[in-house]
C-alpha cells in the first residue's frame, strides 16, 4: 500500500510542486525538496517497517530455563501538528511511519499548508489507506491543537519552542509520549582551509533556501579571519542582485517570504539590529516589484548579544556573519544558544571538519552542506537538543515512536525454577556462579 502511494506521489509531483509553491512562496527547486523527502520517507517505511517492528528474541535472565522476545504494539491514535513552511515533507515524516506502525492519525494542518497536505493524503487514500486512518483538520491552533493533545495516545508537534513546551506539559500530565521538533538558531562554521567560492555558494543556499523559513536553515555564520575577507566578498557577490521569484518554473534562485506576518517579523529583527549598530553587507530591502512579501537575502555584520536577530530565531531572509580567530572560539559561539537543532561546518578537509563537528551541540551536523545531508537521510534520526525539541523522527528511532515494546518471556520448564526457601538455597550458589561466568566471558 505504501509503495502504491509512493508511485502516486511520483506520478503527481508536478501538481504537488504547484501547490507547495502557491502556499509557501518557495522556488520550484526548493519545493521539490519536499516532494523528494515525502518519496524517501514513504519508500523507507514501505521497505523497512516490517523488519523493524517484527521484534525478536532477546537474551533471557536464565538461559535454557527462560526464553524472552520483544514484540511491538501500535500506540493507537497519533496526533500530528504540522506548520506551513514544509507542509508536505513534515507531514510525511510523522504520518507515514505512524501508519506503518499500525496507528491511526489525526493531523492538524496549518491553514496555509492544508491544500498541500490534502493532496499528499489523497495519494495514500487512492493507494488504499482507509480515509478514517488519516484525518486532517484545520482551524485555530490554540483550539484544534489543544484538543488533539487532550485526546490522542501520542503527539507529534513541529513549531515554536514556546508552544512545544505547553504541549510537552500536557502530554506529561496525561503520561503520553511526545516528539517535538522546535526552534533553531543554527550555526555554520567556515574554517580556514575552504575554497571560498564553493563555501559562499554553500552558505548562501544553507541560509536562504525557502528564504530561511526552515527550522534547520543557517542563521549564524562564523568565518575564520584568514579567509573572512575573501569569503565575505564572494558571499556578497553571490547575493547581490539575486534572482527572486516564486513562479511555477525554475527561473528563480530564491523564493518569497510566505506571508505579511513573516515580512513583519523579518523587518522587525532587521530594524532592531540596525538601531543597535549592525551593518547590512548585502540585501536588507523588501522587493514589492517581485511580490508583496518578497525580501532580499540579507547578511548582517556587527551583530552583538541583545539584538533580536542574534538571540531569537528569525526564521527567514536574514543571517549574521561574525569573524573568529580560533576554532574553539567559533565552537563556543556556535554552542552559545538555547537551541541545538542543526549545525554545519565548511572545510577543505573532511577530517578537519569532523573534528570541529564533534564539538557542536546539535541534533544534526552537516559537513560541507547546510542541512540537506542530514535532512534527506531518512534512515537516520533527526531532531534537536536543548530547547530545540524532544525525540527523533526518521529511521528506526522515528518509527519506534509509534509502538510500545512488549516483552514476552516463557518458562520452558527445562530447568525448574525455585519456589520454596529450600529450593532457593540450592539454586542461589548456581545462579551466583552463572553470573561470575557471564562476567568472565563478558556476556551481557
């Protein structure tokens, strides 16, 4: 059934791309990232879920006398709350594994992404998934989202940290599980051995894919002083006179902000930074000639603590650039955030980059890429640390969110277990010896 849904998503991809662009304002290429992710997640769960959920034999406490295995039982009804910015891919990453685990889903889709979600859902319904197993509701988040959290057996939420905390509190009171992907203030470190032109291309995409309206996009750039001048010049050149648009073709390199509210948020962060002494290196202007919410990709220098653009998640169109002299200085600066969702390291040496990556506090770290490496790796878990969330989506970890492990143990009666005091007295020396043997042969 999931493989049939995969085929239909692939067959209908042009319609899905149209809807994604119309609802989000992103370019067609960046819209394809969503469809690609939905395809990958669907294929992975179709081919892997059965083996992951099968369970299997585990080592028993007393070999021969007992046998033990683990099986998985679906949790029941899963509530999924998804935002507008990556409506298709974020829906797929939570809904598809829930269905694969045998759960039913009630999804609260953001009104601005609801058409994309419904089109994705239609592919699964047409592939044979019963309609009642994937219900989609829209409406005010405070009303619908709260109602879901009050009733479901497990809750998945993608959105702001403030809302995520409230959902976690309610789930905790009900003793139901939750996975939360929350805010990010993601850092990119540019080391001293980069090819500056390549690094500038990587940084521009990492910051301004979907105009930065992506939880894992880069908002803070730290560049080594020895390459800072050349890198900054290359980055500014790449972002000067950018091709902005959201036409249903591949002509634009950068899309539009998604709403008036997003434009107001970005301009608020920019005005606050400029009032406190920050400098615009490139961009910084609305582009009403392109569209009502179009805004140029913007890089700021001179950003300091206390500015909203450094302390808060901007979520669109603005990134700050700072220079460092020592790699540990860059690591401390990157980690100096309440968030820990994604990070990136650019270097001419993978080994060099990995040494730095090991020190970063983030749920995913990308080397010589902004976010696409970890985001597209659906066999690997994705999620945040610190205030960026709880739990993981994708891979075994993401699938097993939706199933409770049940341990089943059988007394084989091959070796009688003790019941009386005298029987225990006889058995205890044998059991102690068994423990010593296991320890000696290093058996867990």
